[in-house]
C-alpha cells in the first residue's frame, strides 16, 4: 500500500522495518549482480551472512524457477548486440544486387575531407605484416563496409563501435559457416578456407581478457585503426596514420575529425573494384560452395587473383620482392628436392630483405633491419625458433596458397612442400 501511494516512505520502510527472508535473498542472488547488488546496498552484509543458506536454497531442484530472468539479458556492448542479431550474413547476401548498384554509382576518386576532417593515410610500411596470414578477411571487410554504406546511404561511414561490430559479426558468421563445413569434410590445417577469419564466439557467454584481445586485434588488423607512424625519425611524434590490411593494400581511405574525435572510412577505386569482383565463398549459399570440392582451390576466384597480383601487390615494394623470390625459388626447386622448401625460402627471404635494407632507399629501412634481420640473426642458431624471417615466410606462403598461386602440401615428416599452381600468374609475378 505504501509503495503504491508514497514510494519514498515505502523505500524507507523496506530499509528500516523489513528484513528479507532467505527466499528473497536467494531470488536476488539468482537474478544476478544487478539485483543482488541492490540488495547488498539496502541491507549491507546480509547476503554474505546468509551465504550458506542461500546456496542450499538455490541448490534445491524445486527452486530452479528462481533463475528465470525477470528481464531478458541485454547485450552489454556493441559486439554482443551485433552477435545477438541473427542471420546478418544471409541479409547481406539477400541485398547483394541493391548494394552492388549503390557502390557502382559512387566515384570514390572525388571523395574529400569534410568540415574539420583530415585524411590519415597508410604509413608506407613496404610489406604486409606477418599477422596477415590470409587476405580473404580483407575481402570480407570490404563487403561488410559496402553494405554499411548502403544501410547508411552514404559513401563515407563513421567507423564507430557499431560499424566495427557489424563488420566483425559478418566475418564471424561466415567463419562459423565455413568451419561447420570443414569439420564435416575433415579438412586439414593447410586446406581450410576459414583460416584468418575470427573464431566464432558463443552467444551469451562471458568473454575473457584473452578472447577480447583477439577480437580487438582482428578489428585493428583487418579493418584498421588510427595510430602513430612506425618511422618516428622521419614522420615526427605528432604524425598519425591509419594502418591495417585495407589501407596497406590501398583498398580504403580514412579521415579523422580531431574535434569530434571520430574516424570516417571510405573505399578507394581499387577497393570498389575488389568489391565488385565475385567471390563464391561469400555470395554462394553453403550447399553450392566450392569448399565441397575435393582439392583446396584457394579462397579467391581467378579474376580476384589477377587483380591482387597485377594491381595490389606491386604497390608494396618489399612484399613484391619477397613474393617474386618465393615464386622463383619454387620454380627452380620443382618437386624433386629432398630438402625442405622452407629452408630454401628462408634463405631467399633473408637475402632479399638484407639487400633491401642495405640500399637504405626506403625510409623504413633501419627499422626493418632491427625487427627482421637483426632479430633473425640473434635467433639464427635455434632451428626451432620462429624468427621474423620464418614468420614472414609462413604468412606469404599462406597467402600465395590462398590466392591459388601455389599448392601447399605438408609431408609425413611435417615438411612444407610447394608447387606452382597458376603458371600464368606465376610468370606475371616473375616479371615484377
């Protein structure tokens, strides 16, 4: 009666004249931190004093209805909210025609900064990070970004938490789809199409710190982030860049509004072309997917492969040299060598990077020497060590396999052996 007629008085009465029974304390406990916290604030120490009685009460099978939530659990952040949304990948596929028409009508060359925005560019690092073991996630990000442009009816999108969460969610849903097929077909590590995509995370489970960090790193690497330049000596302490695989490949541009502290993202003409090139893994429903074919075919179609070889990789000088060295080495070795191809490739990569930094024609040469050559030299005596040269070799060969340029086989002795699969594109690379 007091609660209905005079809430403040009722609140005082509840605090001073009413002592909760065990069943009420147990209900607050079962409902979770919010309700048990309110109970603790109103009756300090009471929950802890009756801890044993509360646990005994809740352990009774007849009291399991106490755990039924009074309010449906709400997502606590943008990623949880995106993950709770069902069939986003299907919705994206259903809108393929409309989004494609929208993107086709945009001239990305004429997009400029607005208001107080300033374009922040890629820092010019001349090779792809070894963390980018595959390029397919870049394609997935481009597809999701284009879809966001269509949804927001704008060729430039704010890269806010919701946008990042949506892009990641599309990648996560595709990963779940591909992993399900791969598990059914018992695919091995080196012939999986899902490699590089996020590991699907169960809905309504609590993410630990390690998982949260992995999620953030994927977004930073395969969507991008604003940060300081790597070459402080040349760029200065105040220089800012937008790094990640999209900017490294020249597929996206970013703008930063310092006053609003917001990042905005758009595509480049190359990004538009990459989007418009068809990809069966993305657009085909699972039962029509090429993943069902017996042999691993790579994640890209032939025209995507040609686009990457002829228009994208040449833009990164050291990356281009390493790819050329890999194709040259594999071509010369053939399949008859009894040695591990990896050892030959490591030697070729080391010599290529060493020659590149010795010329000192690149502003990043000194830093490349420190983090690749010097660290490899320091660990060179340890055959089991994952030196920077080995890390780049593993990543580059993974990407070449993914593009369908080489076939990657792991022998019974756990040795990696490669052979040229697309001889036409291999010849194009040797002409770099």
